[in-house]
């Protein structure tokens, strides 16, 4: 007997979210804090749960999430990617609609590092002719 995997890893900027979809529908925690308390605004909650709502699985699964790094917005986007990946491991049929909605692609944008001899990532010192 094979058990289906129901976990996914999502990343955005420096945020990393380990998402576990559980059968208990009422359980929604992030770092052992209630979901609504951790992501306090409606916009952040909607961002995090986009994949579940798109596939109509929000009433089927609960969440247990461990997230670290970056800010709340990037964490919510990392959680969204983790949920989407977890849903695909449960049922491969979700892949097409999640991919069309852009929920399976990782947003790789991050802050560029400062280079030596420059004032910032790309900003050079002001040129003086004399």
C-alpha cells in the first residue's frame, strides 16, 4: 500500500515555507500560531490560500505550515507555492489549472547584492571631470 505525499516546499525571496496538508479541515496553523492571527490581513490570507480556493479544496484540507525568513508578504507567497506543490503530489490532475493560474512557478526575484567599488548593487560613484 502506498501513501500519497501531502507536503510541499515553497520559496520567495528569502522566505521558506514547509507546508503539510492534513485531513483535519479545521486545523490551520503557521509556526503553531492560528492562521488568521499570523496572517492578519484578508489580502495576505487570500494570497496564501489561492491554490486551495482555485482547486476547491479549501474545505477538504487543513494546514500545518513552518515558515521562516523575509516579510509577511513573501511568506504568504511562499505558502501559496508550497500548497500548490502539495496539491499536485496528492492529485496530478490539479497541475493544469494551477499552472495556468501561475501558482506552480517560483518567483525568483530577490535583492541584488552590493558590488565592490560601487555605492549599491549598480549605483556607481558620481563622475568628476576635474
